[in-house]
């Protein structure tokens, strides 16, 4: 387990000394790797007392004598998928995937307030104000949000609650209480749980113990709906998820509001190094002609870079999975951890990305173990003994690469000299 945590938390400057020598001498990389070892002892552990203590002052807990049971919740989406799957050959993985994907698309098309019904935990109405408590569609960190309309459904606003499924509440969709307690408070029944064994890759589901199965979580929404700068993100989300300035509509002062900005923290710049980093991460436009994954190597021509990337982006956007984005898709940001200033300011190619420094990441991961599973990029380290030669290391959830980037007459030569896959 320690190795798994180290893999994702310590910025992962990990490859053998022999490989270091094959690349080049780099004192800065050595120091960074040595420093990263200090975080190797990181373990996400929460005590029973911590799990039972409300995470925010705007949350209070009552314990019920009569309560709904989570084991009685019927997941209609899973029921429909299971029913359809029984008609498909049990050994047909592709067939089962197609059935599951097809049913999910149909069910997700059924929405209320732009939220697919399978994601809705509870809805409620108080006078002309409607609230939808829902969860995100995520594999690792399912977060709870509120969708609120104060004009009987004409317009809606979105708010992050600061809470995540199973960390440490499992909200019950069969809660017997109305969602609205009064005009300023929501209420929802919940199990209070504690993770006893974290998720591990490639196998190993997280394990939880239920501490209380009779909790009624009461939420004062005043703090949740607070949006100090009026940019569309509530203060909780800016502080906990985005690390943007909750008191500025435009954190990076680039003229684009945070809620409309694909990279709200850093103003985009364009130079030779941002081009090299973009090519390493998104490029590889010679990959079809050089398909050996162990020796990927290609030239980045700085003179034709703009045209090359326009073609690359067009090809990316033509993929079936990159069709029109839903409301929830537009809310989702990818998270990338890096201390490289050029990478943080590179074009995100239309993707919505939050770049976290290693210092910010240390805070981010303390909020939830699942926040650990994000891609990490090292700084672009300059070799000490080779002119115009640099090292970039990427480690993601299931794969990672070490790049050697060398300046050449055309622009850059990029070569993958080490990689891992789980």
C-alpha cells in the first residue's frame, strides 16, 4: 500500500539510477527525487471520532429512532442494466458493455433541472424554491452538489456542498424526510461510514464500515450558496476544488470569467517550452508512423506547430466520445499536478483543467483519499551535461512516461525512454 501511495503522491520522480545515467546528469532532478521521499510515509487514515464529527459548522447531525435503510434502496439504472445483461451471452464483454452503455445513455437523457435522474438523490420544493441534491458521475470521487432554483424552475444555480459520497456520508435516496426542513435548511438521511481499506490499482475496491445508519444530516445552505465574487462558482468549490480566488471573478486576470475559463488559475502563454510540453502530452503526431510504444520518438517542428496541432485537435474532436458536452460535462475539470510554470500556462486545447502545485495538492489530497488519483507532471528538468536537453516525467492513474526533450534545428526532438502501465 505504501508503494501505491508513493506512486501517486510524491510527484513520482521514480526510475532507476542506471536509467538516470543513460539520460543525463541532472542535479535538480536528483534533489527533487530525494525531497519526494519525505512524503513516502503518507497514509490516508480517518478515525471513528473524525468520521462522526461534522466536517463543517453548517452541518449538524441528529440520530433517529425510526429511519430508512440504505440496503432497501433500489438503483433503477443498475436494475435495468442487470435485466438487459441477462439476455446477452455471459462471456461477451463487448456485448455487455454495449448494453450497459446504451441503457445508461437512455436513462441519463431523462433529466430534471439539467441533472440526469440516475444521479439525483433527492428533490424538494419550499414555496417557489426547488432544490435538487445530486451526485456527480465519477469513478473515483463522487461528490455531492445542490442545484437550486428560486423562481419555480425558470433558472438554476449550482453549488458544491463540500461533501463526497462515503467521505463520510452516504446520502439515502429513500430518506423518509422532505428535503427542505425550513427555508434555510435541508435535511437528508444518511449512513455515516469510514473507509477501512483504500482503493488500490489495478485491483482492490475500497472497503468501508458503517458507524451509524440512523443519521439525519441537517444542512444550513447559507454558507453553501455563498458566491462572493458572483462568478458562478460558490466559495466552497473555489476553495476546496478549484483553488481559485473566491473574491475575484477572473483569478488569472486574462479577461475571461473563472466559470468560462478552461484554465482559470493561469493565463495562457505561448513559447518554445509550452510547445514542447504540449507536444509531449498531446502531440505524438508521428505515432502512426512509429507505433512502437517503447521507443516513441518524434520531431516537433516549431514552424509548422500551429498547423500540426490544428490537425491534431481536429482529429481529437472527431472521436465519438468528444461529441456535444452535457451540463455536467461542462462543470467537470480535470486536475493536473505540476510545479512547471510553462506547463501550467500552456494551451489546454479546449479541455477544462485545474493545475495544482505540489503544495496545493498536499491540501487537496487531505480532503479525500480519492483525490490522490490525478496525473502528475514533473518540472522540465535541464540536463547538466547535455546542451539543450531536458527531462519531463509523467505519472498518471494507470500509466506513466519519462520524456527526453532535446532542441534540434527544426524545433524539438521528443523521445519516450521509460514507461510503465498497470
